[in-house]
C-alpha cells in the first residue's frame, strides 16, 4: 500500500468514525476536555489555547440509521439535527464535555435548547454571530462571548486562557489554514491531482484530530500528490459547488459528481477551515485579533448579513477566479439559509452569463443516479457550448 493510500485510508476512517474513537484516545492520553461544535464556524483557537480539543460534529452521514432522533424534529426538515441527536442518545458523544452551536438557523438554535434540557451536565453554548460588525458593538459582543466561554471551560478543568497561549494557537491554526488554502489553489490549478473526495476526507479528519496532526496530514498529502505523476488531466468541466456548508453531502455524492464529468474547483464544504480568509495577525492582543478576523476577514455567507449584492458578486468572483464553466447549487433539503440565498445568487450568476443547475441532497442519501445524469448533462453542456 502506498503512503498516499495509507494517508487517505486513515483520513476516511476518522471521517467515518461516528463513535469518535480518536477523541476518546486523545482524552485518555492527555486528560484534556473535548468540546464539539457544529457547522459553520467557531473560534477553535480559544479552545486549543486552553488545552481543549475542538471536535467538529457534522451529523452522522450515511452510516447510521436514525431512530430516536426523528422524534425530536419534524420529518421534513434537514437531516443533520436528527442524526446529531441520535449520536448523542446512542452515547457516541459522551466523550464530549460540551457543545457549541453556531448561529446558522432556527434549527440549530432549537438544537442548542434541546441539548440544554437533555444533557444538563454538559457545557452548552449558542455561539451567536453578530450581524453588526462595528468593533465597538459586534466586536465587543463577540469578545465578551469568548471570555465567558473561556471562563466556563476553565471552571470545568481547562487551563485558563492566556495571551501567550492564544497567540501560539492562532499561529497553529494560521498554518493549518495556509495548508488548506494551498490545497484549494492546487486543486483549482490542477484538479486531476486533488480529487475533491480526497481533499474532503482530509478536511473532515482535520475537524476531529488535533490541529498539529491535521497540518502534518495536509502537508504529507500535498507532497504525495505533487510527486505522483500517474494523475493525468481528463476532459472534465470545471464547476463551483455552492450551498453545501452545513449538512454535508455523502462522500458517494462527491465521487458521483466527479465521475459524471465535473472537476469541482471551488466549494463550500467543511467551511470552518476557510471561514477566515487570511492569517490572523500575531501582533497585539490575540483575542482582539481573532474577533476582528472573524468579523472583517470572514467569507460572505448565507448566515451573515452582507450589504447589497455582495454575496452574489462573491460567487461570480469565485467562478471567475477558479475559471469554472458553471455552478452546481447543491444544498441540503430544507436548508433555510442556503435556499433563501439561492435566488439572489442565481440572479447574480445569470447576469454574469454563467450556466448553473441545482439539486438537493440529504447526508444519508444513497441514490445518485438522477444527480449523476443531471451533473453529467450539465458538464457536457458546458464543454459543448461554453467553448463555442
Ligand atoms: S442544514 Fe441548513 S437548515 Fe439544517 S441545520 Fe444546517 S443551516 Fe440549518
């Protein structure tokens, strides 16, 4: 087995392990706390600085049958809250000392309430992203929120937060973000070298493993694919995958899209790695720097207010930058933030003359034939008519 295959096997095992074995092993080894977080973004640096392992909880994918979780939510809404409750009720999340729920939508707000009622002994925080980005208001609000979170963690046995430790953690995550950005750039320039399903399992493993281990994995992967001369370009259409920022598509769906003739050259998957677009400055107060980056250097997003047509313009810019021939809008079924923004995004890319198509998915969907035909036809149409 090659080193690359070994690496990807390990990443996929971590990604598929809804029992969080590596988290349990880490806790047994270090005696530290582990705190889960849901999509899209939380300040993992603060947890890391206090010796706490941040653990991305992205639902159960297509590997777990939902039985009790269905009783907590309406049957028609998205799948991720139900599979997350199922994981909690079957004991898979017992290793987590707390959960952070970023403010993405009402579903997640309600999930944080369910958590408070059902798991009263755990730390539960609703991480409320402000929609006012003025440092004196939104910035002060986030800073206070983070200070309270760090005090809560310290009360549960984590190390107190210090500026020196936070600066080191910011540095570790800056390095990790640089490696992720580098792989996105490499995939954009040579998508045959970096298939999306490979990149994706590495990103997902990086949401569970310590950041240092994730960075080592990303660097090894990059070295391995750059040295691999057997990966050759194919006649595929370049597309941007938009809307998959919370509940994630099954791995089989990502493979299907690539096998149908698409090269995914930009996407919204596992966005915690790319929420902050550039390095967080290491000068000055690191908590202020982290707060400022999360407000002013964050990607335009359906869960954040943006002025005017900024989100649509950002999507058009991403298509241009990645030299994509079209956009695949792929959102989870009943995902309010993704589907409410979609008409504005469609209007923006239509104005720019960019082809698009749209479909919905569930994390546990297993039938991809219709999507394969749709994506394949879309890829053919881009290749036939965009070049004409
Ligand atoms: S998939 Fe969409 S609607 Fe469902 S929890 Fe996530 S953001 Fe909310």
